[in-house]
C-alpha cells in the first residue's frame, strides 16, 4: 500500500507536488505530479502539468495515459469517470469506456452495482432521480428514487417521496419506505437512512431522533439518539445533547458521549475533538481506541482517518503521516493539500 505525499514547492502554502511513500516512510514514487489520489486496487489517479489525469500502478508507471479530464477511483475493477462536460460514465482498468458518460453523478461499485443519478440537485424544482447500473451499464434497478445509498450487506437505502426504505439487489423492497426523510430538525431539513453494517442501520424517526433497525425493519436497539452513524469495527458513533460517543452492537454505550466531534473507527482508531469550536479557532484532533482511551493526544490541526496503519495529518507548521502510535513516518513543511479521496 502506498500513500500520497504533498511536498511544498517554494514558500507558498498552496503549491505542492505529489509523490508516494510506503508504510515505512520511504519515497517509492518521486513527487513529480500536480495532484494525486489514494491507491485503490493497486491504482491511483495522478494529475500532470496541463491539468490532465492518468492512472498509475504501484511502480509509478502509467496504465492509463494522462489524457483524462478528471480523477477516477477503481472499485471492483471499474471506475466512474467524469467527462469534460461533467457527465459520468464508467471505464475499466485499461481505460476502455464501459458505460458512456451520460449520468450526472456516480458512486463506486458495491456488490456488483453502482449508484448513479439523473438530473440536478441544485436548481429549483429538484428533478434528480437515482438508479443502479450493473457492470455492463444496464440499469438493472431503473430510475425512480428521490435519493439513495449504495449497497451494503445486500441492502441499499432508497428514498421515495419523503420516506426511506431498503431494497435488495434485485430491486425489490426488503423494507418498505416508512422512515422519515424530511422534516423540521435542529441540524437541517434532510435526513438519511444509514447503511447496514453488522445487521443494523440507523434511521431517522422524526423529532430529532435516530434509532437502529434490523434487516426486517424492526427496531433492534431500545434507545434513541440525536445523531447516529452506521457501525464500523463494532462501534457506531452516536450523539446525545450535543456530545458524541459510541455504542456497541448490543446497544450499550461503549464510549461515553463526551466529545464535541467524533468520526467512524478505522484501523482500530477514531478521530475525536474535545474542545468547542468558535470563531477563528478549530479544535485540535486526537485519536481514541475501541475502549475510548486517548492513544494519540489531541494536538493535530487536521487528520484523515487511518488507512493501512497511517493517517495524513497537519500541525501548525507541517504535514505528514503518523502511525498508530502517533509517531511521524514522513513529515514535510505545511501545505494546503488537494485531492485525496
């Protein structure tokens, strides 16, 4: 696994070159690119001078020459790619077009299907509708939904009018739409049903309350929260009274709601903040383990989730990667980094 580094060019905090390091901090691909993404399935998108994108392998060799208008992320051997006009299609690892660019939005393939959107979500009279395509581009689940998530554990959350339900890979409803999707809420009008993980998914039931359901649509945990994410590594982030903590799959509060910000667990660690944000002040981030113990002190200006045992972080004067003990594996002068994904 390789990781993109952002190497400062001159004194500007916005100018950098992108290269790639290994997990021990060794530079494997020299920083010669104008931009770059994470590696997925052994491939990463990189931008060259002039603005075009290509795809490289872990040796730094181009497998798709830099002729693309945008970056792409491979999943299940295929990647969505936006054209010059902003329409999305699908390419394979050789750069061959599998699906012509005709969609307005694309979500990577999960369980053999990709979520796509037809229409805009920006203009008045929102005409956006969602459907699912297979690897050939066939719309196996036709355009009909007002919103949707991708598949997880054989189920996908979909919104019909103002209610959320869940469909199977066949397109049939496993859970008929009955969970609230709009309404007056403290944190905005639109709420989404979450993904199924460990047989559980968070849904909004109105009155600023989230509950967890099972794959039959029944309430699985006898407790409600102000906010909730899907499970990750046996923990789900939940919110109560403006503070965040984590529950386990039995619904027990595994980590008290004491953080002002909390993110999902990845590689056994979760990013958290303890202080309140205010004008001109962004609270420092740290990382906790599954027991809620602070294992990396909250001293970081920003931090990405751990992936492959590494997290991209910034401090007041530097940018770099730390390992799971909080030690820098690679570090350079601070820059405002670009594409990562």
